[in-house]
C-alpha cells in the first residue's frame, strides 16, 4: 500500500494552480470554503446576489490567500441558468470544483 503521509501535511492540501467556482461564496459556509481553497493555492470565483457582500468577502479571502491566487466575484442568482453558465465560463482554464452553498 502506498504511503500518503510523508511528514508534511501541507502537501495533502496543496491546491496550487487549481480553480473553483463557489456559488453562495459571500458568507457562511461558502466563504469559509473559498478562504480554505485560496489559502491552499486555489484561485476562486465567488458568487452571490449581493455585490456589497461579495466585495467584503473578496477582501477577506484575499487576506488569507496564498501568493499568486486570484480571487474574483460575480453578482447574480444561482437559480438563473444563464448566470450559472456565465459564472462557469468567466475565466479561462479548467474548473476543478463547483461548490453550491446557495440553494
């Protein structure tokens, strides 16, 4: 059986170069998930209906983000199919995770 743990747990959580879209990312669980991803190297796009809350969440996420991590936001309703499509294609690159905490 391969050994996963080599004494450095940070490698288990390294998300460098990954990207995620987090619906409901302007507070609560969604923001906490975005902060955790960003702290471990994952660029995040958060969404919510409130642009004011998104701006505050973006600032908080940027404070804990690893160097080189991009944090962006899109205001809109996750119940709107066109908005979801826009969010999923908002920046180039492959998405690794889509997290929906807004429903």
